[in-house]
């Protein structure tokens, strides 16, 4: 008797994901919000489409695969089937379900590797440090044409993901992890300053030279995000970090943006460097031994969305003081500050007073305040007073 051909499982739910032209990774994460109607026996079919003139960002595909691997392993649903027929992937998808990928080879810590000329996507199903190191050797051999600084940055990020995801051996990690996230990892840091930073929402705290999560006396600089951020900026590259409910974006040497996003479990790093630009890697690394020699104005504009703190009403004294501390950190590295109040419904009179004092104390800093279109009369009046005060900083230069 001839063997019976395997058939794909019949979906019980269908999810449609559209890949947009701009801010694709964040938009994808927003579309991956958990469905409260999921059942452990559900089989989800994920269908893809693309907006006009959009291109596929590998980080978007990584995020989608990571997300569904996680909910299958967590028994939220039984399985996931991907339908890529409407988009053109840069690699060949193996026509397997997520359950096939995760459980086909129980003794192998790597579930799947998809490789093309320009990208390599690897899904680990175990937090295996030895296998991670083997994988990294393959990455270096795969693209020998890439400069050493690229491999330094990639190795730093992969090592941090593996070290800080805090996953059991039975769970998996790769460049986007499903662990505890930056704040969760810092809560268990060795250095007290890192534990204090874990309670703060602004990702600017994690990319400053004074910050260390491991402790220099233990042989670690503990400034991996700072170095990665600086190398990317010096190279006029791009860096984006999603962790928890915050997004940190550094684009070229012009803007650093921090804003609130739909929650991502763990941390995802998305970025690019320019391999055709001359860059003195050794000279740059010498600066990290003495960060005081770095240019003070490392970003021309710092754009902070006040919704990153997770509160629509900015009223408590502790929160107001936290925001002011973050603003003071921002003016250390940027001569222009944008404060976006989108998502904020009210501010306390005390916070307005704090902001007024901040504007006065930083008269040489250009400050732009963005009023949300949904603001009521009271919020508009409060912010208008600040806008007029900040305008004097531009006049009195």
C-alpha cells in the first residue's frame, strides 16, 4: 500500500497581516496583539499581503515567526500555518507548520535556518550557549565581506539576548527573544544603578556611557547597548530596539526617538549599518575607554513621546520627577528636544511647573511641544503656555 501523503492541518482561525511601507516592524508588532478567544486546540493560518511600494523587512518576518513560536510553545494555541503566497520572501520557506519547526528534531537546539545572500534567519528552540557560538561562527563565514565592526555589534547583541532572556533550557531564543525584556533583566542586575533604571521607562537611560548592568569590577563594561548605539551612529546607520512597551529608534546621526508601542514580550533589535562607508573601528573603540571625549551633541534631535511612561495622566510627583530626569538626560546629548504629548489627556499643575522650570533652565536648547489633536481645552491651555515659553529659547539665542 502506498504511503498516505501528509496534509496541512485545517485552520480554525485566520489572521491577516499587511506589511506596510513605513515603520513596518512596529506596525507588525501592533498587529500581533494577543487574541483573547484563542483556544489550546486552535490552528491559526497567517496570511500575508503588502502595501504598494513596500519592501519586506526581515525583522518583520522574524517578529511574526517569533511571536507564533512563543504562543505555540506556551500552549495558547496548537499550531500555526503560514501563507506566504502573496509576498516574495528572500528565502524559501520550508512549507512547515510552527509545530513541525519546533518539535521535528527534539535533540537539535536549532529548529530552522533560512539563508539567502542577504539575510540569515535562525530559530533556536533551546537556550544553548554552545550552539549559539557555533551559529555565530557560521554567520561570520557566511558573510566574510562584512567588516569586523558588524560582527562585533552582532555578536554583542546575540550574546546579550542569550544571557539576559532568562529562558529555561526548553525555551528558545534568537535575535528577537521572548524573555523578560530589558526592564525585567535589569531588575536582577548586579549594579544598583541598573536596578534603579529598570523602574524607569525611557530607553535613553540604557544607551549612556555611565550605565552598566554587570559591574566593571567583575570584568564587564556592561555597556553593550551604548557601544552598539554609538557605532551605529558613527557609521550613519540605523538602530531600533523594541522591548516591553517602548521603542528606541536611532536613525543616522539626526534623531533619537523614544515612544510607547504595543507590548512586545522580550526584546527585538532591528538595524542596519553602511558597509561602503570608511570607518576607523579601532579609533572608535578607544573612545569608549573615555566616553568624555565623545561629542556632547551626539543626536541633533531627541524626540520623546510622553506616552512611553504608560500613563495618560501625568499627575504623580514621582512620575513627573522621573520624566524631568529623562529630559535632563536628553539635553546632555541633543541641542533640540521634541516633546510629543500624543496619548496624554491631562497634566498636573505641578508637572506644568516642573516643565516651565526645565524650559527656563535650558534656554539654549530648542524645545518643541506637540499638542495632541484630541486634547481638551484645559490641556491645550496648559501646553500653549509652555509652547510660548519655549519659543523664547529660539528668540533669545
